C-alpha cells in the first residue's frame, strides 16, 4: 500500500465490465466490482478522516457503456465507441475527496455484455489526466499514484507497453496493480490452465519488472490491508529561539553567549478521533459538523444525578458571566482576585541554568513530549557553537538544565537537554521536567515484614509469601519470558513496539468507516488482526508455563471461582412500572419480599447468601471475591435473621446458625476480619442470653468457637487472651 501524505494525487482506475459483476462462488460472495468499490471507498475515507487538505482523488472507469475522458470525445450510452479510448469515463476529475466522491462509487454498476476496454488504454488515459496542466496536479512536485484494478483474463495489446513504461518512469508515477484471479505474484510466472491468462500475466510482468516503484497485489489482499492500521508520519514545524547562558544583563560581555537554535517535535501524542468529527446527514450526501455548546450545572446536583428520580437542570447561559475563577487547595476553593492575576515578565528563549550529571536524571521526571534542539540551518556560526557544546556535554556525560519560555509573557518551563552526537549532526533532545514543588516522594511499607498495632515486626505472616511461594513464582515469571520467543528473526524477541498499534485509535477509525459505508449494518466487523496481534501470549509460552502455573495455584492455595450455576440467584431490583406493564404493585411487593426472605444480598456486589444453606455459599464466596468485608457483613445479617426466625416462628434454625458461626470464625481468622467477628459475637450473645440461655450454650458448644484470640488471629489485630475467650463462653 502506497504511502499517502500531503500534496498527493491518487487516481483509481476501476474495471466495470460485465465480468466484474459476476458474484464469486467461493468464500466472499460479493462480486469483484463490489469488492473494488469497497476497497476504493475505504482508501478515500482514510484520506478524508486524516484531514489531508492537499490530497486530490481522481476516479476513472473502463469497460463502461459511456465515454468521457481527455483522449476521446464524450459518447453516450447508446452510441458505439469511436476510438481505442472508448468506454473510459472520468467520473470524478482530480479534486479533494468528499462524500459526493463516495456516492459516485456507490452508483457504479457493471456494464452490459459486449463492452470492453483494454486496461492499458485506461492506464494511458489516467496518465494523461494526471499530467495535463490545470486538470491534474497543481504542480509537478506533487506525488502521483495510480491504482489499476483489473482481471487476470482481461485481454491486453502489448504494443504500447514500452511507451507506457517510459511515461510512468519519466513522470515519476507510482503504479499499483490490483488483480482479481491473478496468482499470488505475477512476477513468479506460475503456470496457469489457460494459455491466454498466462500470456496476460507475463505482459504485466514485463510492465512492472523495470519500473522502480511499481507493485502488484491481489485485490483480496489490498482489501484486507485497507482496514489495517496506517501510520501518518507528520513533519514538525520548527520554532526558532535562542539558547543563551551567562548574564543577560551584560549581553556584550565575555561570560555571555547566545546560539540561534530551532526546536522541533520528536514525538507526537496520537489520540482517537473525535466522535463528532464526521457525521452523516439524513440524506447521506454531505458531511456536517455537529454544533456543540458549553452547558453548566451545579456540582451538588450532578452528585445525585445517577438516580433516575433526580435530574440536574442546566444553569442559564448568562450565568457564566458571574462565575469566578478559583484555586483548589484540597477541598478548599480560593477565588482568584484581580490583583492575583499577574502576567509574568518573561521573554521568549531557552536559558541554560547549569549542568547535571547524566546519572542523576530519573526517567519518571519525563513530562510530556520529546523535542529536538538543533542549530539554525542558515547560521554556520550557530552550527559550530551547538555542535561544540553537544560534543563537550557528551564527553563529560552531563545534561543541561534549562529554563524554556515559548513566547513572551508565557509561563516558564523547566527542561532537560540531553546531548546526542551522530556522524552527520550533533544536537540535543529536550524533555520537560517537574519543579521541586511538583514532586512528592511516597514511603511504602516494606514487603518482607509487617508491623502490628503493638509495634511488633513479624517476618512470617499470612500476607507475606513464603520462600516456597517465592520460588514457584520465580519459575512462573521465567517461563513467561518472551525474549527467547523470536517470531521476527531480528533477535528482539516476540514483542515489537513498532508493530504494536493502539486499538482505540485505529479501531475507532475503522468503525467510523464501516458505519459510513454500511449505515444499516447491525454489527461492526472484527478488529484487524494487526490490532490484536499482541493481545494474547504466544502458544509456546502458554504450553511451557501451564504445569508451573498449576503448581503455583497449589502452593498459593488458589480456589477456583464457583460456576455461575452453583451461585444462588441474585435478587432483582424492583422494576419500574410502565404503561404496558401487566404487573401490579402488590404483586411486585410480594415477589420482592419473597426474595429478601430467602437470601441476604452482599452489599456492593451481585452475590447473595441464601438462607437455605448460607454457610456453604459463604465459604465459596469469601475465597473468590475481593469484597470480603461485605461478605462478612452479610453473614452477620444471615445469623441475626435466622435467630429472629427461631424466636418469632419457632423454626428450627439452630443447626444453620452453628454452621454459619463456624464458617464465619474460620474466615475471620484467616482473612484479617477478627475484630469484626469479635464485635459481632458480643452483640449476638447479648441478644440470645436475654431470651434463651440454653440456646447460647448449645450454639457455643456445637460450633466450637468463641472470641478469636491473639494467638489464633493471623492478622494480629486483636488483643484477647485464652482466659478472656473462655470466660466469654460462660453465660452471665
């Protein structure tokens, strides 16, 4: 696929003969003409979405029933072609592509039987159209590209091959031939069943072999490449400034020097295209830009806007005039007064402050994009000065700390200049670094020990991996090394940063293209394989790490997540009533009450603990969720619900309460929930002993649990002795 940039004229020459309308019998059932229109439309949309203002497109069809080109007079459909350039029609002269260009493509249909045009004649007409003054490119300096779409069995007259080849070479036109029914490459001269087809393949070989920038590809491959990610290489506009060091008060002194330099971008942030950049009108004939306006809301109302019953009302448009700017310090807003808006008295320039050793620069200080600082190409003095400075800094391995002001009265920036010395040029790479007030150091607790509330340091703890666990994890990490899986043959390993594309950028662009071409499509196509290339690990790495991963799961006691069918159904929210709803409020209340009676919902999740068998569900849940505290709270509600059921209805829930308390006890000792369990058990005892002392003795005897002591608490968060736990079991 040719690279399309600024100042480029692209001509698509499309075969619309009757044979191009015959549908395929295998694989893609679309006809060759439909696939050609799809490819050309995708390429035109790519130019439009890039916003290339100096790109022009020309559309030419051949094998048409009509004639309209620069080499033959216009002929209507019912007239017979009067020359060898008959049946060639320029349906879109060289111009900036618009939605009308796409509409012309959609209107293409195969011609009636009997109409045929030599593809070489169509190629000649395209060359003349591109190179004719005031019709093709505005200037000979433009890049010119021709895409010729043809068929393998299309007859050709080779008498003008040399003339066409010389024209393409002298006018520096890049030719791309897209063929239907061709072998993988016509240059291979593979044998075909039909002698005529083999002869035509050889003729294409003769045409393309000697052209320096001519390429051939099957139409199927090019159509897939049209959705592949494309890289838009942009040129940075240089900004002229002055690199100074010394005392600005004495610019004529010996201790002051100024070097004329230029600043260029070395990298550019690529973001996904705006979703309102391109929009179709209802008639589908033109582009329109969606009008946007700024609307203000009260922050207090937006906080409650998630509830359907509360709707935030926008403030009047004239209210923006009464707004005050403010600085935010924590939760405090300080209004900006007029005397606080001070315009800095800065002057544009790059002032060198001092040099620092290269080892002292930390990579996390890098802010924003990277820039190149080069000497002014028009000043030999500046080139010698900057080259000498860069070489001296490189020899001493030092970086230059600078104060950069982009324009007069702008805020200053602190930048770091790193020297680079190549064979042909010496320059600096500039990055922005933070000020001292922008950097904060965070102290994290050590990973090899924990400190209890009493100040004791523990080297063995449930949250600290054991030596065996660390050894198994080291083996797993080593088995997942991708550097020895080289699929490119370049020694850089499996991953290639240059071939890793952002799906958010290219996937959104392809989605816009697809919906633009197929407005009524229900679903979007899958992402191109180039976008998902590095989404999954290589199969070889997966296979060699499978056994080690199972060993890690065993050593770390990882529990498999319970299957969905093993989990109890989650209670549904009460549905809102609508005009077409058959349910009544009383029926909804009955269903909701039944669900709330049968299960307790875990706060903040979709999980529930069924009252029929809560202990089993709780044991599975706490080892498969991150909401451990919420699950323990739900278990407390379950125990109190079972207690109320027994006291009120006389139901036999004693065994279930024993199982719940025991399951809660085991989880609390292991998962750092001991303080919450002890507080729960104290509340539970206070409620039970008021009504049934025998029940308390039965529960504590059969569940074999009391308060969690300091010795049994793996988190060491409680201070309860064995004597206190034993005394707690006795009824007051």
